[in-house]
C-alpha cells in the first residue's frame, strides 16, 4: 500500500509535468545580462507555487546578484528540520544549431523531457516542491518534518550571493541536515546517493612582457614572449603521465576507505563504453595505477581551460603579444586545504617564471572537498526510501565535480548534506539537448515524500 503522499503524487503526474514545462519556458540564464528579467521571473514562479501549496514565510530575497527564494514550515514538534536546496538558474543554451528542439520549448521524446535546465536543476527543483505539495495535501496542510527551503539563481555563475547569505543568516537556516537535489543516478534504474565531491581552486595566470605588442621580425630574439612563458610554466606543472609536480601537492591527500573502493568495483561501469560514448576520445589519460572512477572521484587534478592572448583571428600576423593569460584549475580531494594548495601553486608558478616576464595570479574561486559519512539516520532513511521506490539497493558514489554550497552547509551550518539526485550520466548537462528522464522526475518526487515520512 503506497503512502497517501505517493498516491497523491501519482494522481497529479501530468499536472506536475506541465507546471515544470512552464518553468522551463523561462530562459533564466544567470550569466547573461539580457536575461536578468527572466531570472527574476523564474524566482517569482517558484515563490508563487511555494505560497500556493501552503508553505509559510515565503520571501524573494534580493541580493547583489540574482534573488534567493526562501520558505519554511516549522510546526512538526520534536521532529528533525531539513534545509532543502536547489537552483532555478540555467546555463546558456548555445550552440543553438545543435538542439533538435528549441532549448526553451520543452519537448517530450521517448520518455525524456528536452529543454535547457530540464535536469540541471529545474526538474530536480520542481521534484522538491511537488514532494512538499504531495506531503501537505496528504497531511491536511501539515508536513511530517520541519522544512526550510532555500533556492538560488546563481549556481551557474559561482553562487556568491547564497554563500554570503548562509554566512549572515546562520540562525535562520539552522537545521539538522540539508537535502541537495542536483546530482545523478550512477546508471538508469539504480538508486544512488552522492556522498563525496571534489574541491576546486580556479585561477588565471596573467603574463606580462613588453609594454606593447611588438613586431616579431624586428624584436623577435630580444623581447620576452608571454605566451611562450606560459607554455613553459604550464609544462612544468604536470608530467606526461598526469602527475602534478607542485611540491607538497599530494602530501595531505586522503585515500578512500577499503570499503568504498570495494563498493566502487561492484558498480556497473564499463571503461570502454565510458571512453567511447561519454568522453569520445581515442584513449583515456591520467595517473597510472588508479581506476577511472578512482581518478575522477578521489584523486586531485590540474587542468588548463583556455589561453587568451596574442593573435587568434584567421590568417597571419607576426606579433609578440605584450600580455597573455592561462585559466588553470585544480580539483582537490579530502584533507587538501585550498589555501595551502593555492600558496604552493603560486610559489611554484613564480619560481618557474622566465626572466623578463611579470606574473599576476587571480583566484576566481576556491573551496575544499567534502565527503559525507553514510552512517547517519538521514542517509539511512534516504537509502530506505529509494529502495522502496526503485526496489533495488542504493549505491553510494562520489562526484568529480564541486557543489560549493554543500561545503558551506558542512563548514558554516555544521550539517551533513543528503545529495539525492535523479539525473542520468547521459542527460547532457550544460550541453545541447539537455534532458530529464520523465520516470525519474516522478520517482524523485516519491522518494522525497517517503524519505521525509521515514525520518518522522
């Protein structure tokens, strides 16, 4: 016998999906100034629904950037309190010509809903709100546990406003745990909880040579070349096998436990399929001696993302650029301190800077890794809820990515996060033809309903 909230959710599936489509039609692209009004519209859409379903103290909170949406319901005496998190902003949709259907006109094809933001993160945000609606309906306007919900519109542009808000409003946001729905299932039909994220240090190295761009015929051989200097510096940061050469970079790295490694070995992972369909390269690279999952989840990395500088238009121009830069990031694992790594990195870059070149290093973002213990009652209840819906044992995975807010919840609010996401590895997050598997949208709503009921 399904619980009353799950029964209600099942009876409203089509309406829930139609509402999600309305939210997906709003192009809330947080990085583009021309969409500022749309981002505001998306915040209002979310706030209006929270009010309509019976949540209390609904607020649209203006920030220096895009608004936050807050609501709560706090009448479950002696029951735990959850802080629910999601984001309503989306990535730009470009390149538009690669979409099979328009990015902001949600389209159903073979049980998938295609639209920008479908899975990251509007679909998962709507799962959270529809679970609350189903619980409130089934409970005659009451919830089984206490709920605070905080939704942001800047996740895709760094999330600075929510980070500042969490620091400022510690007591308002006090809770026992956070629920974050912004991750994925390891494989279709496999209930998954993400229990670890890598940290991040993202920098930009600017190299400055001469006062102005110079003619390479007249000055080549005498003037320093910033692009060449960067090539020299970058080539020393990492060896050909993928090992980072910054002294002390690995000194604090904490390895995954034997149990965790054993569990990863059992996951349905095919390296060849991953190489061909997910990566699309001729070979996979990285540190020898570690499996792909180990390398992407539990080993630190260093990558170069772009090198603006010099002449890049079609054709030839013989110029020695006056300045050039390189965007370089490092993913970190547990026990690596971002400030310590940044210091070592800066010292190493400066030590290896060729003469005649001045270096400036800008830090775009930094945050530590985080791994959530699995032996707390929140993870246990989430595991049981997902088992009830999927009829399979839940697997615990880590993600190679970073969700800075999870670290903030851990360090500032001192609460663990349950990262319960329902995306799929092939959902094309941030790429053309992003999709959300519609059955996963429904299973997400039902899993959250049962999760809260089990906790109560």
